[in-house]
């Protein structure tokens, strides 16, 4: 078994049920997970300690997911961001990718779908590190 630091994932969603479903599933896969329901707290935590990966909703009060992912990429360009939203449109998907998002899932999604996306992102991150 390869000895690796557990990847850190920040989840931001104003729907607590999403975080409650994701957190145990991702921790079971060996990831270090922190959840936030409000973007200002999540951003403050990210500024303290950038995470390897961020999973964020788009529609939230205060700072929306698009602004949040822009800030995350400014602070840590190598952090992979996955957007999850119940308001998926072609425009929001295109805008997300333009801002550097790794993938975009519309709600409701299956846990397996997001686990697959995370694993793909992890492979991408490992390739990037190997090239540096």
C-alpha cells in the first residue's frame, strides 16, 4: 500500500443533508473531510489552510459558488474544484469550466458518481505533481 498523506477535501453546501451524506462516504475512502454550510466560514478556513480539493454548491447566500471557486483558485491554483448544483444550466457549466473547475455534477447525484469524479481528480493531481 502506498504511503500517502490523506487528501484534504473541503465541502461547501448550504444544504446540511448533502454534507451529511458526503462526509462519511469520503472519510471511508481515506480522505480528510471538513464541511461548511456558509461560504464566508469556508473561505476563511481555506485561507488558513488550502485544501487539495473543494466540492462546492453554486447557489448560496452571501458569496455564491462561482465567487467561491474564483477565490479558491486565486489562493491555490492547484486545488481541484468540483461543482455540485441543483440549478445546472449549460451557461453555469461553461462558466464553471472557464473558471477552472475540474468537474460539474447536477443534483441529485449518486455518491458513486462523486467518488468517481474525486478519484479522477486525484489522478490528475498526481500527474501534475509528477511533472513538476
